[in-house]
C-alpha cells in the first residue's frame, strides 16, 4: 500500500485554545519532520500520521491480559514490550534529529525503533486503523492512583490536541495481566487493544505517543495553585460510570461517610501473598465512633477492591466525606462531589506523601489529616491503631463545614 499525503491542520489549529502555565514547556519546542508526519512536542509526546506498527520487530515474554493467578512470581520485565528498529515505520524524505532524552523512558526506545521509509516506498497490504490512536505504556497497571494518572494524561492530551476522548482508540503497548482497575479502559473509550492481541502489521492514520509518566501533569504537585481540567476529567469519567448522578446536591440531614478499609488481596504477580500495608487495626471501633459522631447519617466501611471499578467510582460520586489510610483508594477524591471532604490517615511513616492532598486542594475539596505520632499504636509494620475519637472529631468538623 502506498503512503498518502497528510494534513496536520487539526492539530496546529487547536494548540492555542488550551492555556495553562504547565503547557509552556510543551509548546516551547515543537519539532516537525517528514512533511508533518512526525511531530515531537519538546520531547514530551509525539504525533505521527500514516505510521505502520510492525509487531515482528518486537519481543515480549507475555501477550498480556492473562489472569494474575496464571503469572504469579513472574519477572516484571516480562510484562513489557521490547521494540527494535522497524517497529514503527514512517514515510520521510530525510531522517529527523532525535528529540527524546533517556529520561523519556519508552518514548526514547520508540524513537530509536523508528524506521524512515522513502516517499516512493511501497509496503505490503496491512490493516488500516482510522481512529486516532493513543499508544501507551502502563508502568503500574494494578495501582488505582497510577491508572488515574495514565487516564488523566490521555484526557489532558486529547484536550490539548482538540480531540474528543469519546472518539479515540487506546493501544496498550505492554503485556501486563488483568487487574481490578483494567475495566475502566474499556468503559471510558470506544476501542481498546492490547498490542499482544493486535494484528502483526497495522497502519495508523494518526498515532499519538502519550506522555511518559515522569512528565505527567498530576506529578507536578506543588508547582501550581490551580490545575487544568480536573473537573472536566471527572465529568468525562462520571458520564460513563454514573451518568445520572446529581453532582451538586448535598443532603445535610443524611450525609454519606465512606471509610476505605485496606485489607490483603492479590493485586499483581509480584505479591502472591496479597500482603497490604497501612491497614487500620481497629476498624469497627472507628466505624462505631464516626457513626456516633454523626448519628442519623450514613457511615459505611468498604474494601474497595471487592467492587468493580465502575461501582467504586459511583460510590465515590455519592460520598460526602471520604476517610481512609493513605493509599491508592483515596484516588477517588477525583470523583467526590465538589462540596466533599477528604480525611487522610497516616501511620507513623508516609507523612511526606501529599499527592491526594494536592488533588483535593486543586479541586477545592476540603481536606484534613490525622498522623500517628505514637510508636505503640503501630501494631506491626502493616497495621496501625487509629485514634478513633480524633478521627471522628475531624469527620464532625467536616460536616459542620459542609452544613453550617
């Protein structure tokens, strides 16, 4: 099949419609090569058109998508795809300069895997993918926080490029097994393909190399007092998981308090025992004291990993006060109503980790925390006895802030 001419007008026209200081570095150096068929945005991401992926120029120990019980104790490196020269093929009149640094991770490897074909080249007939496709590598596929980072990055880039996230194809270029959060990809996007289950050779009319995780906007933490698109991202996710939810109502006669309970479960192949840290030793005492402080209101303790991801999100969207030990489950602060409060609990360690606090503050969500200072309250390295009276007081104070 002969290459066709490309137009990148839709990209260049939309770059100026989305403004935030975070984008200055991305916009600073846009490198356009191959008559617009390869555009690198300052080494953050790239847009390629009429690009061929040839799976024969890659190696992987796994296909991906297996049940985690089938791959217990397997090396993590076996869950990644190693690409070699010719994995990506682009028509180009001259070889572009390199724009990705070693800190760009897999994007640097992908750049090294680019084969540039002469404009007159023919390639064998291949299947063509018409949908705009985002190629991603997930580094922590089973951790809800990192899943949300990956999802936000895609939403961020679709907005930056003037695309509709409801009309894009996700190409997962890794070989991880199935995890509890996996379903969210198929819920949010109309088409999702694991590279291990894709055709050997495919031409993509438009392929976006998504951000490397190290450049994710959500990891910029304290760099900005405001943050772009968090509410828009929330509405996008809820439109697929909880479309009937009224996002503004609060019933001060019956607020909903959700306490996240961390318990052992097998999340990925490197933890076959399912051991989980930062558990609450006195869960029932905490539930009792919070219920006593908010008599007549709904107080529920929930082990989130027992629920499908869409039900987790629906639960969060109906939660007025979210309480829990520092951990991935608190990523649901992304989906609580705008009037809500997050109360984050910490063992004697982990007090410097603030990413959930930053998300809460960026969203203008009320935030409070309790930090254990007493070593005797650490039952073992995985379990903390919580001062339930102090936490109940924080919950009551949050209620009074919401319902003065």
